[in-house]
């Protein structure tokens, strides 16, 4: 029996009140290509606050409402099994459970280890673009939630650590961060999208007028039409 056959994959998607259409398309692109029983949970910051699971003060530098809630995934998964997190500005073009064929229990997380420079100091919705090492690594994460090193990622740590500490996976040793092929987080406008399994509209997508003609925008619009 393969890992993909014996493991239930949990999926978490970042949710932002300013990007509702993006979220809907992302979720639909996953559900329409995967088993109908797949678990998908939106990380809605207001709901997490009501449950007492997220208590950080609001950060003016955070470009989305899920900037740091993504690091709750191991806790929300009860530190067991395999989970995937992705930003809401993703369009999936494959069965997301295919990721399990790449899952390696030696690693705590597996990510596309981008090495690129953003083209602008401004990102989607006129948000300031912040430059930092390992940028966009945390935008799509295959989490090995049972890995012992995630015990360091407690609610206390998530609520108090610097954002850079979290986004750089600084609670882990470098050898605990595995690599995924670039097609699993293919940045629109930066990488060829021909073989992309997941397109990431990191600078903005067709739901924003200023990015309606972005690379891969036609694929996003087709998915949006399927929602109707």
C-alpha cells in the first residue's frame, strides 16, 4: 500500500475578506480534481480569534489576513498526518493528493524553494512588497504534522514569534526542510506555466482589474466560470 492510499490529506487554504473570489476559485480547483471527501478548511482569522486560537495583535505589515495563521496547521491537524497549506491565490490543475507521492517522513515540511526577486515593491491590492529570505516558500507547504520538531511550533510561539522567524521556518533545521519541484508552486509572471500543477498568482490575479491580463489569467477565468 502506498502512502497516498493509506493517508487522508487535510487541506488548509488562506482566507482573506478582500480576496473572496480568489478563495472560491482555489477551493473549486481542488475539489473538482480530487476525491469529493477531501477535507478543506479555510483559515479565517476572525473565526480563529473567536475560538481563542489566534491572539496576535493585527500587523500593519501583513499583506493578507492569513499571513501568519498558516502556521497553525500542525496544531489544527493535532500534530498528526499530512496536511497541505496554500495561499488563496492558487489555481490547482491536478489532484492535490498527488503531493503524497512526494511526501518524505524525514522532512518536517516540503516546499518549493524559490530563488527569485519580485518585480515590484508593490504587490496585489496595492500592498507593500516585503523582501526577505525564503520568500514564498511558505505560500504552499506540505506539512508532516507529526514531525517532532513541530512541537516547537506551539500556540505560544505562533502568537509571539517574529513573522520572519515563522516564514523562514526557523524552528526547523535546514535539513528538515525538503524541496518540491517548482511546478507545485509555479509563480505567474516568473516561471513558465506549461507544466504547472499549481499556479500561484503571487503579484495579483484576474480578480483584480490591474492584473486581468496576467500570465495564466485565462485559466483562472475559465475556473471562475465553472463556479456559476
